[in-house]
């Protein structure tokens, strides 16, 4: 098959593996020399291993756009501002057309908390250049996004060491 079609991919659900699946795709694409952009919404406070890994990979650009979700009513305004700024960057990168894959990590969370409105997001995704793959991750993907997507995987939690044993996050597995 030689036709190149940009897919809209969604990784959602309550089980672990959404972000790491997207990062795996980034690794795979970089192996073909495809430029990949990873925009991480909400995240910013933790030092994830992928930050250093991708620093050494010229085809993958990773940017954190948040400060860690505060979950506090009084700072939602700040979360909203950061989310809107991040989304503006996503739109301009989609229009610029340099990257072959754009990963919008945790955008589902941004949308399900109403930090930015859904309709302009759907419109911009619909209007993206035809060859551009976009991957959206995070719990609680909106129904409309799922309906629009070409590939949707819902991670289902079967066991999780935190939920089952209260085990804290392990280096290399969760961060
Ligand atoms: P990962 O980044 O490891 O691929 P994820 O993107 O699927 O996980 P998120 O919803 O982004 O998961 O959750 C962020 C953090 O919460 C991760 O450190 C993840 O390991 C952890 N986590 C995911 N699922 C669960 C769960 N069911 N119970 C407790 N913690 C979880
Ligand atoms: Mg995630």
C-alpha cells in the first residue's frame, strides 16, 4: 500500500499504557526518520525518563506544557491558561506541517475537564494536513473524538500495583 493517509489515533481508558503506547509509536516513527512532536499537556512537574531519552534523539521533540494538574478549584484558571496556550501551539504545529506525527499527550484529560472547548479542537483536527498522524492520549476521551478517530484503543485495567497493593510509582515503569 503506497497511499499515505494521516490517521487520528486515540489511546484512552483507565488502565496504564496510554502515554507509553504513544511514546512507543514515536520511537517507531523516528526509526524511519520521521519528525515527531510530543506535546504533553498538564505534565511539567515530574522528571519522566522520556525527557532525557528524547533529548538524544534528533527526530523526536518533546515539550511539556503544564505544571502538573493542580486539581484545585482556585488554580483551574492557571490550568486553563496553560491548556489554551498549549492548544494554540498544537494548532500552529499542525498548520506548519514540519512534523509527520504529533502526539497530544493527556489532551483527553484537558478536554474532559473542560479546560479548553471541544468544538475548535475537533475542527482543527478535521482541518489538519492530509498526511499528518495525530495521536491523542488520556483518560475520558470525548465521544465525539472517538467517533472521529480512525484508531481507538481503550486500555482496560486488569491489575495495577497501586490499586491492588498501594505500591508507589516505580522508576522506568511509570516515570
Ligand atoms: P503511562 O504513562 O505509564 O503509559 P497512562 O498514560 O496510561 O500511563 P495516565 O492516565 O496518564 O496513565 O496516568 C498517569 C500516571 O498514573 C502514570 O504514572 C500511571 O502509571 C498511573 N496510573 C495509570 N493507571 C493507573 C491505575 N489504574 N491506578 C493507579 N495509577 C495508575
Ligand atoms: Mg498518560
